[in-house]
């Protein structure tokens, strides 16, 4: 028995597939770049960042976090030939609203001792200052020995209130 | 001096922002679900999976990998109230094309000893069998003590050749 969410996926996907004409696209991104951005529901990277199908890798996680994205970025660059990274965090991010100890307290309350143990020591990677978090992540990627020095890296903030993106670094 | 990629972001985003009308959306996803899928350039989750702006968290990484997504999923469920996960891998995935030792050899060749050391022991999470990888990841999430037992989890394959999605588990 499909849930409403699963039924929505099947129905909307059937409509998408019925007019799909892009089966010829190749595995490596045509425009050779990768975007790291947040999982936030209010962001549609293809539309908001102007990414045509087949053009770029899109990596998304809680906060648009660079450390979390490292495995994917190494694969993107070294195995699939991308040479530029756009790191885009956003206003109103959930990561601005809590601290690690808050998250661990919620884990303890909801998952008990077993969950607490499973996630013991996890850095949820919240941040108190948006622009500084963008700068820090770009700095981290530029300093990382896992990222070739030839890769161009820039940092941005997307405004969920206006749909606008602004360059930070 | 903006790169072509950065200039494209600015130009396309200015067009997007000029007709943007969704600044009222709230932080928690309206439909309370999270999608885990691949960073692959040939996937547009909003269009292909029928996700309206504001409805769902979208987590993307190399392979649509559940382990990599765990931090984001815990934040999505425990802090932002989602209660269903769609895990969607895809045909033609880059993760089907290499083994860990291949990736580490490429790292050594391109990044030298410093890069090799930085990524020493990293599991790049490639997989040889697509449907089995979907099953394994769903099994992993269902067994994880970091994911509440009340969360509904299903696994799917998206076909980059046809635009169709098929349920695996």
C-alpha cells in the first residue's frame, strides 16, 4: 500500500517520463562544475541557480556543508572531471537555529540510549553566522589536500525570502 | 573576474528572482518527507520526482548514499519533523563504474602523497549492483538506531535513459 508521498512520486514521475527527451545525456557533467548547497525544502537548485539538466553535479546536505560533501566532491573532480565548485548556503537555514548540545538532547529524548550511542560525538555542523560559515567552508575546501589547487571555488548566499543569490567570497 | 559558471549563476538567478513569489514558505518541509538521491547531473529531483517548492528536504551525494546522508536525515527527522524517506538511486550511476582501489589510485596519481594521506582509508561507497545497493541502503536505514522506527522508508531506481522511476523496496 503506497503512502501519499509514494503515490505522488509515481503520479508526477509518470507525467515527467511521458514527455522526457533527455535520455542521451552523458554521465560527466557537461559544464564541468559541482554545486554544494543545503537540503532545505525552499531551494530548487536547477531553477534558482540556473542549472540545465546534465550540466552540473548537485550535492545537498543539511547546511550545504563542505566537509560532508568531501567524498562526493573528490569523486566529482577526480573521477568525473569537474573543475569548479559553487558553495551556496542560504538565509533562514535550520543550522542557524541550534547548537550541537541541543541536537544531542533531542536525539536522547527521541531515540533513547541506543540512538544516543549511535550518534555519540557526531558534529551536526550547525553554525551561528551565515556569511562566516560560507567563508569558513570555502577556506576549508581551498586548504584541503583532497581538492586539487586548480579547482575554482566560490561561496554564495541564497535568500529564501527573495530568491536572490549574492556572492560572499 | 567571474568565471562563466559564476556569470551563468548570476544571470539565471536574476531572472529567477525577478519572478519569485515563494518567500512565504516556512523552514519545515510542508509534506514532511526527505529524498535521498544522487548528485548526478542528469537528475532534476523537483521535476522528475514531483517535489513542489517547500515540500521536502532533498539530500544528494555521490550514489544517493544513505550512510553519507545520516547526519542530514537525523536533522530532517528529529529537528524538522519529517517522517518519510524516499531513497532513489539511478541507472548509469558513476558508482557502478569503479572500485575503492581505483579511486584511491586516481587520488594518488592526481593529488600525490598529501592527498592520499588526507583520504587514506576513505570508503568512496561504490557499488557493483544497483538494485542490491538500494535494498542495502534501505536495510541500513531501517536498522539504524539513529532513525526512529516510525519513519516510512522506501527504495527506488530512476532511469536516466527514460525518466522513469521504479520501486525496488
